[in-house]
């Protein structure tokens, strides 16, 4: 029966605790659990026992190889597969897998981004098992989640700093909880639910678009007659072909233990969304990487292509990844859930004050975590939040905060009037806030929704910074309150002072309104509209001090990531510019020229057949297309020259050059080509149009 099939399917490709109990001795499972809960080292005898059970489970499920699955600084995942096959004498083999092979590996590190931490000839890198992440099966291999570091110990991946940040925020949050009399909580774990937006287009049309194949987005494309104006696609009936994809996607994700919960059509034509149930941040990051990979594989089996670029089509909504973030104790208590007693609400308001202060203290760093060439096209338009960081709390919480700051009476929803003081705090109902799609950081009842992330990016970076920012603010609060001789009075004053000093970051209005830009400037909030603007702030002293103080990054690791982010931005724009030049030179110029020739031939034939006939349409079209084609040739040549003159050394100047000199010329070339598309007969235009791409599935 269906009701029994899905629970049996869920996690069937994961070596989770249920599988461990079936394939490992009971004492090995207990020892593994003890290592996790108390941070103890996994000894070789235990590793051997786990490896043997893991191997037997994998072999029974059809696996032939194993791989250390890691997340390098590319933003994708990486894997090197080794067979279980081991020689056992002449012409014989056995299937073997040791604890040493489970715990560590040695892939080549030379070709992964290192930001200067490693020279090309310094090839050695190491992977080390992350025992907090379950191993899983994929494509006939046992995948073992690992961290990835260099020969000299520097982090070369996205998982290592994330795990460090989890420890940092847990340590400081537990200090705060002890002050409120909580002696039971031992760990606080960030919880994340990343909503994933994506586009589905027909594979045949995709293969005819060089820009989609090489860049993931359309570099050309005139707006179709119909876009998303009618809002008819949003939450609309799911088309059969898409429904079949979604059904298979759910089942593939469930096999991997991914809590895929919600699926629906998004606002733009051919755009959709999948949302999972919350899990701890480390698992959520692993699962989101697997989700993106699985989406592409399943789409391919349905003759579709899944586009994860932030803005694959101009003029309609782009795709984001809303990062729903909160903190929970190891006992399951959500620290951003308003309580039912004054003490619980005081604790809630303190954690709320910490995140408000953190966003105000480190807006540049948070902006850097979502900076990319793709996300630059999305932020600030069509339901994506602007690049200016602000916090949305909703009318009721803002009223509570204003009463605390001003020492005024607060009138609750039941019309009771009270003066909020040390022992009198209102009952704050959960989830009374409206939604604000233009808010970068919105409180939605018991969590914060960080809406700035791009659809294609790893969620590790943003969550690493969110965790560390929160750790720092809680550290400051704990240092102050632990020295207090009058806890209740000092607690109230701390909450009041924090909201007073950082209320500028709270904004509930329309983030798209041009007046907000001026208002944000008046408030002193940074506005970093592009990646070229944002990355200059990554290595601010306060940012480096933050990450090093909590042991999340070293200075060298921060500098390396800055180098990698700049290099990636320049490489993406370089590839896009070269693709654009290639498409123009080999297809668009020729197509427009061919159509012009046909028009001219038509004009000659008509004049010969019917002397004096009016040829206004043909002549006007031929003249307009010829003029635009001349412009396109000139502007493409200018773009090509600009690319050839681009600095070769990665640095802030190169970053700025690609933004100012290359991107602006690309926009000019596109504008001309898109105008040409509207004048050129469909039979002559060399690429599938937006109508073909957005309305063919």
C-alpha cells in the first residue's frame, strides 16, 4: 500500500542509525553515538567495525565503489571513486573496506580553487570523514561525506568552516541559556530549511542555445508577448510532464533521506519550487547539494533541463534560495519561538536582539555571502530583496520593541495596556507577522528567512556567517550578563539599549521603493548593489576579526576565499562575454544579414513584376535590420577588444574592470540583438525564443 511504501522508501539509500543497528554490533553503535555527543575521537577499532558494516550494507544494495564526497570551493561537490575490489591471490579478489579508508582519503588538491593557499604543483589534499553526516548510496557508489583540507591543514572546502561555526554559536548560546537557569541543554544547533527555486525547460530547446549550455542563462532574448503579468502560473495546476518530474524527484530525494515536503509552480512561466522540512544546518547543506544534483539528473530522464541560474531569463522572476534559519536546543526547543511566560519572552527578546544587532554590525559580510555574477541580475527586482540589508519584524514585534526602547505603554492584541518592565513582558503570539517579499532578513514567527541567497549557490557560506555573527553577539551579551549583580535589571537594560542602538536596521516598508535607497543612506546602511561593490568589504578588519576570533577561518583562509570569489566573478563574466561574441559572430549577424538579403531580393522581384508598387514594409525592415546589424558588429567588436584588454591578474581592479567595462558592453550588445530578434522573421532567427523556452513544457 502507498501509505506503507513511502515510509519504507524514505532513507533506504542512507546508512542511518536504523541501518547501523542492523549491520553493526550494538556496542559499536553506542560508541559511535558517544563520540558524536561528547566530541570524542573515533578510534581505529571502532572505525574498522563501522567500515565493515557500512561495506556490507553498500554491497547488499548493489554498490561496487566508495567515494569521499566533499564540497570544495567551487560551490559544487566532488568525488573520486575507488572500488571495494582488493586482490586476494592470483586471479582472485575480495570486497574490502577498512576503517582507515573510511576515515581519511587523499585526493589531488591542485586543480581545486585554493585562493593561493596551495601552489599548482603542491597537489596533496586530504579528506576526513564527517561522522555527523550519514553515508549514502548514489549511482552505484557508497558516498561518505567528508571535509577537505590542504597538506598544511587549511580548509579548502565549505563544510569545515560550517562545522566550526556550529560549535561557535552552540558554545555562546549555551552560556546565555545557563543565565536563564537552563541546566539541561548541552548543545544548540542551527536549524535550516532551504526553499529551492528552479526552472524546467525542454531539453531539445536547451541544446540549441549556446548561452544556456555554457553559461546557464540566456545572454539574448526579447521579451515574449506574455510573461508573468497575469500571475496565472503561480500555484497553478501543475502540467503533467512537470508533475511526472516532481513525482520522481520526490521519490529520489526520499530515498536519500531528504525531507522534500512542498512543491508548486512559482511566479515565472516554467519556474517551480521545492521546499524541505527543517533539519540541522550541516545535514541541510549536504541535502541541498544533493537536491540540486538530483534535480538535474531527474530532469534529464524526462527530456527536460533544470536551470538553477539566478536569472536565466530577463524580464521575469529569477530563482532564489530562501534560507529559513533558527536555533534549537538539543532538547528540541526553538530559541526564536516566543514563550508563554515573562522569563521565556525575555530570553526570546534577547536572542532577537542578538540577530538584529548582528545584521546591523555585519551587513557587508552578510551581503558578501550571496555575492555572485548570477545573483547580481536577480537582487532588487521581481520579488527578490534589494542588496541593502535590513530586518523585518512585523508590526506587533516592532510595537513591543518601541515600548521597550521608549519606556512607553504597550497595548497587546487583546487591548490590554501594560508597561513593559523587568518582570512584565507581554505574551507574544507566534507567527503574527505578515510576509514582506522585499525584506532580505524577515522574521516569520519562529525563524528568520534570509531571502538573498541565489538558487545555484551552496547554503554553507551564508549559514556559516549567520552562525558566527550570532555567536559573536551572544558572546558579548554573555560577557556582560555573567558579570551582572542585578541580572533582571541589567537584562532589561541590555535588551533596551541593543534595540535602541540598532533600530536603524529594522525596516518594514517596500524595499523596491527608490525612497528606501535614500532612507537607507540617511540611516547609514551600506548599499552594495553589485558583487564588484560587495567583495571590497569582505576583508574589512571587523569581518576578519569576527571569523578568526571564533576559529571559523584563519586570516589566510579569509584572504583565500576573497581571492576565489573575485576570480570566479571575473571568470563567469569572461565566459559570458566570449559566448556572446561567439553567438553574434557565428549566428546572429549571419541570420540578420541573410534575412536582409532575402528582403532585398523580394524588393527587386516585386519591382520587376509590378513597377511602381509600394514596398514600404520590405524597405523599412531591410533598412532597420541592416542598421542594427552594423551597430551589432561595431559593439561586438568593442566588447571583444575590451575582453582582450582585461587584466590577467585577479584583484579588485580586475573585478571592477569586468563590472564596468565588460558587463556594460555586454548589456549594449544584448539590447541591439534583442531588437534585431523582434524584426527578424522566425524562420531566420537562429535560436529558440523566450516563447519557445518558457511555454514549451
